[in-house]
């Protein structure tokens, strides 16, 4: 692992994960490009230039479908944005929304009744959103963004559950690869005018999987989820420290 300046963590990786936009289908094949093995850096998009770079990737991945990307969404007070960069190019991004009594979550627009059930049980909710991974990028980039968002939400701030809206065609991916479960059925997503399914993942479960499988990607294992691509548990204290510094 490598760290420099305000990088949360850096790592060597090879190609392996096709483009991914949370809640959507595959990207336009014309957007394909090859990224060889190299060093990826994960940082927080805490400046105008970084937020613009993340928005440009989102527009690239969403735009050909005719979906709009609201650049102001990065400035919402209960949201942080992470991005992955290699060779000066932004190749992955995701935002994490933390539930707030006044601001709520993006999923409230379509699934408020379901989320209120969890809130009534004193669950603390957060929602990964605006996730985009460019074509040909390593699986480790996807895993790194999710793992870092988990550390920020669960280990630093004590949130208990992820909730996400995904396109029905991607439901099995999130179930098999991360352990999400059905929670809200299928409804029309008013933001993009397409069907969406609400899924839930208890972060205690994610922590258990990280402790079991994190860092085992190069070892022979029968585990077929994304958890072997997560960082080993001993990397979490350093990531936590840099996240706290970056947020401040």
C-alpha cells in the first residue's frame, strides 16, 4: 500500500470490472478503454476541481442514457463523495448520504414508508449513491470505494444499515457480491424515470465479511463475493485516520 498527500489509500491493481453505475445498466461500448495494471488512489472530493472531475465521470456513464446528473448534489451537507484516480484520470466515484432528520435520503423520494420502518426501529441509515466505475477498471476500485464508505459510516459515525435503489437487472449482483437483501420491492424511480428496487444491508454483516475475507483476493478461496477484494482489517486504522483528517 502507498499513501501520499491527502490520499486515503493507494494500491496496485489489474483490470477486471466492467463499467458500473449503481442502479443502471451497462455503459455504451464506445466508452471502453483499457487500463493496465497501475496504482490507484482513493481521495475525498473535497474541492471544486475534484467534485467537477467526479461529476464528469458520472455524466459520461449516465449521459448516453439520457439521464441528467445534478452537479449540486455533491454539496449536500449530509453527503461525502469519494473518487478513484489513476494516472491523473478519474475512473471511479461514489457518494455516501448519511440520514438526517431534515434532509433525509435520496431513497425517501420513492421509499419513504419503508425507510421510516427502519427509523422506527432506531436503525441509522445511509445510502451509497452516484456510484460509477469506468470501463475496464479493477474490481479492487469498486471494493475500495465501498470499504472506505463503510469505515466512514459505521466505524466513525455509528450508522447501522446501507439502503440502495438499484435497477432490477442489478439486484442479483448486489445480493451475491455484497449480501444485500430485498427490502422495498420494485417501484418507479422518479429521479431517472426507470424501475428501482430497494435493497438493505446491515453493516454489522459487512464488518463480519471484511474480517473473514478482506485482503484474500490473491489467495485461493471458494468465496465468490467481492469481500476478498476489500482491504485487510489491519488497514482500517490508517484509513480511518485519513478519513477523519480529510473530512475536517
